[in-house]
C-alpha cells in the first residue's frame, strides 16, 4: 500500500507541474492574441482575474488558507520525520505550483518513511 501511495504522489507531482503550467501557457497565448505582450501587463491581468468575481475569490481565499496550513504541515511533519530541507517546498509553491510542491513533499515524505521501515 505504501508503494502505491508513493506512485500516486509521484504521478500527482508530475501532473502538478504539467497541468498548471499548461494553463499558464494557454493564458499567455490568449493575452498575446489580445495584443498584450508586456510581461507586467500579463501578470497584472492574471492577478486581477484571481479576484474577478465571487467564485474566483472563493477559490483564491480557499487556496490561501490551504497554503498557510500546508506550510505549517511542511514544518511540523518535515521536522517530525527528519526531512532535510523541508523549507524548500515553500518557495517551490510560488516558483512552480502548489500542486507540484505538495505532491513532491508527500512523495519525499513517503519515501523517507519507507526507507526507515526497511
């Protein structure tokens, strides 16, 4: 069962880098079709879309709270199981995606636990 979880976390990590960045790619292509090419304007448009309406605001607020909880989890669980450099998952969240950083954290956590059991 633990190896199955390890595989699932690995797959989710891969999807967590591919799917969100595919969506960003599509967003950039859409903005270019509108004539926007300035990276600052594109980021501003993306940021405005996060709070564009109540449903987007709900997702943004929900994700913000989950991020805070996950950062606490990274610290507590990382130290509990003896993960080295657990703190790097926090900047991975902002540099790549939360789906990637959380999947990678869970993958490495599971791998560490499996190695300790062997």
